[in-house]
């Protein structure tokens, strides 16, 4: 398992459009991808789980990837978050 903490940079946090980009990126990989945040954890491949986390701009999440392509998955997820998730 690999993990990394990142800060959400886009203005709307993990609202519907950025959450869609976040989930789409996670779905590209076979590894299990979850994230922990203050108050819980969520499945990065589930749009309902991501939206339910109510992550806002400036919040920190810790991405956890486990599986055959975990290194690539973590790098892609970090890049997606750091690039603003399409905003």
C-alpha cells in the first residue's frame, strides 16, 4: 500500500464536476483507491462516497492505493488533485 496527503486546491472542493474527474481518474486503475479526511474515509471510485465526504477547498485528504498498479494510481490521483481537477 502507498499513500500521500494532498491539499484540495480547486475553489469548489470535491463538488460534482471535480468529484467526477476525481472518480474517473480512480476508475482507470485496478488498485483499490480510498482517501481519509477529517471525519472519515471514502472510496475514490464511488461518486456518492466522494460527494458525501463534503471536501472543501483547502481541506487535506490522504490518498491510499493498494493493488497491482498502486504506484501509478497514486501518482495519477496526486496529479489530478494538484492540477485542480479540471477547474
